[in-house]
């Protein structure tokens, strides 16, 4: 287990010829939830675990428009199982309990020319 060393899509190969694989498909999230540390004493391990899970691509993280990083992160996923995996791994691998708060959104889009 080498967190941060490998990413989804990385390949280990020891041959002489270059290997090319088709890209991994990316799907737009359809579920969104705030995630918070359930215990202030676990905040450091919660943040470390969440960052490593984000680096692995387990879920995506979004921020509310006016949130400069102080508010609860918004996790975005294709389905409920991804949220279950995040919570389970935070608890079992990082000893950090978390709470999830569902949001009513079902789609996310990039804003290219500002909010106004």
C-alpha cells in the first residue's frame, strides 16, 4: 500500500515496447454530500485520509461558491457506493469517523464566464 505513489490508470510494465491503453472513462457525478469529521479529535487523520482518497479518485471534491476552504467539503459521486467506500475506508484505515449530509443536487457543470 503506497498512498500517492500510483493513480488510477497507472501501469507497471517491464517489457521493451511501449504500451498504450485507452483512457479510463469519466462520468459526471449525480449525487452530492457534505462530509464532516464526526469527532474533533480525529480531524487530522480525517483530513489526511480524505485527501488520500481524493488523490486516488474515489470521489470528487467540490466547494460551495463562496467557500474558500473553511467549510465542509462537498463530495460528488456517481452512486451511493462511492460514499460508502469513503466512509468505510476513513473509519478502518484512518480511524476517523465521518458524517454525510445529502444535498438535493443531481448535476454539476463548470462555469466558464463567471457567476454573473
